[in-house]
C-alpha cells in the first residue's frame, strides 16, 4: 500500500444527470445556536454550488434531541438550498441526562437535497447517536447510506466524564452488560446492516469517522465490520492508498461500500484537511 495521502484523488467535474454525489466530513462540532449561524451557512453554501446530493457530518457535538436544534439546522439548510427540497436527519445520545445546553459530544447529521429527496424511502437515527441511516430507492432495490461516528479508544480509568465513550458506556452497561462502546458499535452496526441486506437488492454506503487506522489490526474493528457485511474500503480499493485525517497522520475516516455500489463509483477522493468546500 502506498503512503497515506491527504490530496483529492478525483477532482469534481461536471455532474451527470444520474450521478449521486456525497460528501463526508468530521467538522469537530458545529454551532447551531441561532437562525443564522455565521460559520455553518458559508460552510455548506459551496456544497450547493457543487451539486452535492447528500452531506454526511460526524461528531457534530450537538444535542439534537433538545432545544429545537434539529429545527434550526433544518431551517438553515433550507435557506441554503432555497427552492429545493431538503431532508435533514440527525442523531445524538438521547438518554444522556447531564450535558450542557448547547453541547453534547458525538452525534451525526445527514442532509439530503436536490432530486434525491424524492427517492428517500425512510430515514432513522441510532438512539446512542452513533449513526444516521437514510434508505433511498434505486433502479433495483434500495441503497442504505450510513453516517457513523465511533468513539476513541478509552477505558473506565481513562475516559473523561463527558466523553462520547463514557456517555455510551454508562448506558450500555445497563443493557446486558455491554461495556465496550467501540466494540458494541461494530456489533450493532453489523446487526443493522445485515437487517438492511436481508431486504432484496439492498446496497450499502458507509461514511464515517471510525477512529481506527485499518493498519492497526484492531480486534473487533473495521476488518470485522467489512468481513461480516461484505464491504470494501473505497479509497484503499481504488487507489491503493488511505486518506489521512490531518497532515499525513493516521487514517481514521473511511468510505465503505458494498460491491454493487463500488462497481458504479465514477469518482472518489479526499480533500485536504479542514476543507469542506
């Protein structure tokens, strides 16, 4: 395998009518405290210009289940994609009781716009805020698109009280003694994906911050997920390289796809770190 790259492999060109264009990023938190957020709107404006159909954001750090945050971000998305339909799905850990009014670590958000909104079959979010799933009608069957955030490695002795790992661990511990949030995400995601795959002609796309470099060989990690669900790492398969998160460091953000999706990918790649447009 070649060295890790943080350079966009395939540059965006003209969009064909039947293309489905998706972009993923870990923004390390977004601020949705008011109707016109000075940072969020400019960040997604360029996505409209590039005809992006779906925006997937991990680690949004917003308590989406509280204080009308989902309403406000949906309103901002509609401002950006004016005169176009927009569907916004968000996930945060709904069982957390102690959190600040405007901040909760973890969470995900998916935005679907353009004509793709007419192809949405259904959408859902995980109760621990670990992923969102949007099921879209395809030419044959459906495509399930997941946005995933997996907590960093930690333990009871090292995790802070307000971390994603700890908030999930405290809830999982009460449910059949599930005590490892990282491993449990893999198990639960496999279960959810297999449930989708049991439906005829269902393809899978996963865009996520897994906080794992595949070369680490972590037990019960990415390799387990990919084997169990027959998924391919898109960048690794297409270009024999892995995207770095920042400046040639570890590769922890990944695009996974089922073979039926992979065979139809015309372009994929990685933008330089800290760029959304």
